[in-house]
C-alpha cells in the first residue's frame, strides 16, 4: 500500500465526517477551493500592515458570532435575538477578571472564566425557555426582551456604585483598558496583537466551522435538523427535544461568548452598545443574508456586510443602515433561503441540466431567418 | 417613600403610553400574525408629521390630525408593497419589518436631519403640594381609554367589526362566509397605522423628535402585545394595566431604569408562565365559571 | 366488553378475549386505560374510557366522526394530557410520562395527517428514528426498514416526491424502525387506491406476525375486516361495543350510530 493512497484514505475518512446532507459543499472541488482560500487568509497578514490585519480580525470574530446563530437558528430552528447577551456577558466578564487580576496569568484565566459565564447564562436561559415548553416565535421574543433588559440595565451602571473589584462597569461610557489576549505567565507568554491576533481569530473560526460541520453531519445534527423541520414529529420518534434544544442553545452561547472575549480584547473596550437592538439584530442579518442553512454563507455574509458597513462609515455615508435594512428586506422577500444556498441551488440545477438557458436551434434556415 | 398621588399619576401616564403605543401593533398582530417591528418607525412618522405641520403654523389639533393622516397613507403604501407578503409568517415578518424600520429611521435622518424643533408640551402641570405632574400626559390616559372604548364599539357594534373578529378567529371560515380577507387585512393595517400615527402625534409635544424616537415606543408596545394574549382589546388593556403598574411602582421607588427593567422582567415571566397571555388567563377563568354555572 | 367465557376444559385462567384469542397467565395486557377522561374547555371528548389491548393483538378502533378516536390515540401517546384517568403500558403507569418517554417505552405512532419530513430523503427520514435504537452504523437498518415497507431503492428520493401511499408506508417504516411493541396507526389507508390498501394490509399483518401489537383507526370496513383480530367501537367519547368484526357488523345498534347520528 503506497503512502499516497494511505493519505487519501485518511483524507476520505476525515471528509466522511465533515460531509453530509446537512451541509453545502461536499465535493473535492469544494475542499480544494476551501483550502486555497484558507491559505490566502492565513497569508493575509504578511502583506498588509498589522493594523489592517487587526481590523479584519474584527470581521472574523463577528463571523464566529454569526456561526453561533447559524447553528442555533439555521440548524435547530431556534431564532434567538439573544446571542449578543452571551457575547456581552463574556466580554464584560473578561474585562472585569483580567483587569482585576492584572497579571498575564490573570488574563489567561479570564478567558475560560468569561466563556464559562456565557455558557452558564445560555444554559439557564435555555432551560428557562425550553423546559417551560416555550417555542417558536416566543423564543425569539423572550431572547429579544432579555437583550433589552440587559441594555437598559448596563446603560445605568455609571457611577462608583457599579464596580466589581477595582473595575467600574461604566454605564454608557463603557469599560476601557481591557488588555489584549495573552496566554501564559509573566515569565513566558504569548500576547495576541495585530497579525498574531488575526491568526488566532482565524484559527478559532476555522476550527469552529469544521467542528460544527462534524456535529451537524452526525447523529446530533440529524436530530437538530429534524427539530427544525417538525419538532413534534421528532418528539414522537422518542427524542427529548427539550434536551436537544438546550444543548444546541448552550453551545451557541459558548461560541458567542468566546466571540465576545475576542471582541473585548480586540478593542480593549466594551460598552452597552453590544446589547443594543441594532447589534442584537446584526447576527440575524448576517445569517439571513448568507443563508440560514449554510454556515459558510453566514461567515461570508458577516465579513462582507461588516466590511461594507465600515467602508460606508469611513466615507461618511449615512446610507449604511438604509442599505443594510433594504438588503435584509430584499433577502427575506426575494431570496428567503439566503445567498449561498440560492447560488448553490442554481449551480446544482444548472449542472444537472446543462442545456437549460440555451435556446433551441432553429428547425430550418428559413425559421432562423424569420426570427 | 411612595407618594400616593404621584404614583397614581405615574400609573396613568404609563398606562396611557403603553396602551396608545401598543393598540395599533396589537390589532395588526391579532389579525394578520404579523409582528411589525417597524411599528416604532410608524409612530415616528406620526410624530414627524405632527411636528412639521405644527412648525409650519397649524394649530396642535390640526397637526395631530395631519400626523395621523400621513402615517395612514404610509402604512397603506407599505402594506401593498411589502407587508402583504408576510402574513402568517410571524418569524419572517419580525426580521423583514425590523429591516424596514432600520431603513425608515435612517431615511428620516437623511431627509430631516438629526432632530426637529419640538412642540412645547401644552396644558401645563398639575400641582399638588410641592410636586407637579404634566397635565397633558395624564390626560392622555383619558385618550387611551377613549381609543379602547372606540375600538371595542367598532369591533362589536359595526358590521366591519364583526367581520374583522370573524377573520381574526378563523380566516378560512370567514372567507367562506364571503369576507374579502385581502381587503380586510389592508383596512386593518391602515387602522393599525393610523393608531400608531396617533400615538406619535399625541406624544410628539412631550419628547424630543428624533429619528430614533420610535424604539422607546416599540419596546413597550411589543412587550404589551406579546403578553396581552389572543384577545386584542382585553389583552392590550390588561397589559397596559399590569405592566403600567409595575413600571409606575418601581419607577417611583427606584427610578426609571429600574421601572423599565422590572417591566421587562415581568413580561418575560408572563411569557414563560402564562402561555395564553393575560387575556388568556381571564378567558380561562370566565370559561370555568360558565362551566360551573352550567 | 370482553366475553369472559371460561374454557370448556374448566381452567379459570384461560379465557377468550374480543380478539378471539385465548389468553392465559402467559398473555399480557399490553395497553390498558382506566376511566380516561379528556375535556377541552367545555367539551368532553373522551368520557370515561376503559380500553385494553393484549399483546400481539391487531385491534381496530372504529366509530363515527367525532367519536374521539384520534383524541384517544393522542392521549395514549401523550400528545394530550388526560383530564382524568390512568394509562397503563406494559404494566407501568405512563399517565404522567412525556411523549418521548412513552415512545421509548415502546409505543409508536403514525399520525392521521402524513407527517414525514418533506425536505429530507426517505433514507434520512428513517435514519432519525433508527439512530436512536442502533449503535454504530445505521445504514443497514435503514435500508432493511425501507425494503420491508416496500420502499427498497427509494433511499435517495426526497419525501415530498413520494406518492401519498408511499409516504404512508414511509411513516409506518419510521415508526417501525423504533422497534416498538405497540404501534398506533391513525387512518393508514386514507386516500389510497384499492391495491395500495391491500399492500398496507399485508405490511401490517407481517409486522403483527413479527410481534408488534397494533391499534388501528380506520373507516374502511373491508380493510378492518381483512386484518382485525377484534374491533372496538367508540361513540361520543365512550366505548360503545367491543367484539369480533363479524359481531360488530351484525350489530344493529352499531349501524344506527353510524347512520342515525345519535
């Protein structure tokens, strides 16, 4: 058995786990393209400035937030306006813990603590909803209201009374001075800034994406998709749908939380705008436009839309939100499945009938001449 | 220290705000299962219409009428172009109308700038001891009740109202009985828009008229509608009462932020523990009493 | 009401059930409801039903429209909560159990309205229940199940592209993939051609021979006649008659409730 065929066998086995009916992109061509783009993405910081790389990293960490909604909504059918709740909780917690502890080790510890808090909050909220048999539009409503509660609450935390340890929550003014991500102790550590931060975020994004692909194409994924399609039917097949939904929702919380930590470290700052209605809906915008059933679409849409919004605000245009609003409206009304699934469907249809769109040849020269 | 009169006035203020903000949204949701998250922007349109008319020299009542008219027209246009595709799609309607709201807010900012010259608040204040409260805002409670009564009369005493209720209960049967559901929806949406415009028009003199003003209405309206339950009028009234009390009490004791948070938390509790909403509870009690009496 | 005529041989433990099968200490009652009541608001849909099915039986549940047959089935599976009464399955009291727990105990159901997952293929539809009972690779089990219900080779067909009859069979397959002891079918042949009804009847009998107990709601009397061991007639939320299909057919009062709308 030659080495190359051995490698191919391993690749095939890996691909078998990553592929399935629940994800778009199951061909060798797809993975080749994916690898190329990924290589380019990794090489990116080598030909732009550290500032640029850091800036792009913001879009990527938003992509992680989008993925958290993609798995919860696109795959399990749970529309949550609350991903930013976990995002914000983790970001604020990271700030509080890392500033209070001060040292590099403190920063290192702050990361898992923040993610854990986000996970616990997601678990509690999920338990409250799903084990109370709340479903459908009311989940969306409750998550939206919870976000509003947090926005209202955090906005009035100005003043010295609202301090955890040595860190003031800051109300509208926010919490500045959040350190960069670092792992290690004072003696030996890695601090994530600029290009290095970019690589960290990109890696997290890729690992999450691949991990979710495995999850979604496995047994748990089938249960999730079934619940999205018809949850009562799935219950009649013996599944405890509350538990499945809680598990997915908690996972989404963990991912959103990690994204929040990255965000707080990225800008060294966090404020209650992360709980604003506008930001709470951005994940919904990203996932809707990119395609609810496509994780890749969610990420691509996030990066595109956020880059676009940034470009518009740089040029001073006020039209950013109008365009975003109209884009979202257009997608819901005209391309409800989202762009990537739409494109994929068109490509698949075209591939299976290549003569589509090509006009019939005229029967005789006379007919052709008459046209 | 809870000041009794102040608490009462604050309750009336909250009640009025919630009911006037919510009634349009409730009617639309009750009829078409559309959650119009652009409702705040509709209210904003009403406020803008009123303010601009007033600033052009018209007296306040005329300006209010103008605000209502403008919003009704805007609502009709949007219904015919966008909203009618979203009927019976509550989740999609949330996303799409939210998008619409974003666009409308920004459009207002682009067209009219960051704020308009506001109308001063009329009618002065009620003074009691060393306290005072805006008379106008308290009187709006009367308007809110008048609107509820008027809606009740329309729903129960007019032919339109009967057909509307039939369509709410069972659109297919209503259609089979000859009700033109498409037109019913359009008219209902127009009414809902008019009521939104009314809320904006009435409150325009009391607040700063800025493009983002709709969101504070939206929150209260939205929460009232979802906790109200299936019965449109009863639900809105009960929600106004319950949430208004919570808000007034907590604001009185701890300030507006706590009042707002308390209101939201109570709403979440109602959503979780009373799946049929506040009106659903009342109807269950009524049914049970009827059964026991039978 | 079951006829408890004792075996002529004199053994009091052996008796004849409505199924015409003899039961004894070895034959268990698989399903038994006691005084089951269901009220919706002011309406009493199920009014004190004692309904029992023995292991291995193929029982048909018939009755005029509105008698409460579907409601009874939903009470057994847990879709509705009982207002009063108890439900026993395989000796255990399942009244308080949630639906998915009852399914795990061994109760399967095929609904009245076809509810396959339209966007998924036949294979994926069966995979969902199968993966719960099979560790490891489910593909063989899924293919076998599809073969068994006559959908062999239809693995990659999207469920929405299947005919009505094929969808019914797919649903039976999905329920069967769970390896249930009791299968409840609500109008499995509604809307099917004569030939398709025969195919479903054969399938049901095959599964019954393999040991699955059946309770089937049906209006098609020929279908019932072909497969039923015994029949329960439901009327206005209560058990009106029980017996063999011949007895029921000959019963004037049963005919009256169908025609007269009592």
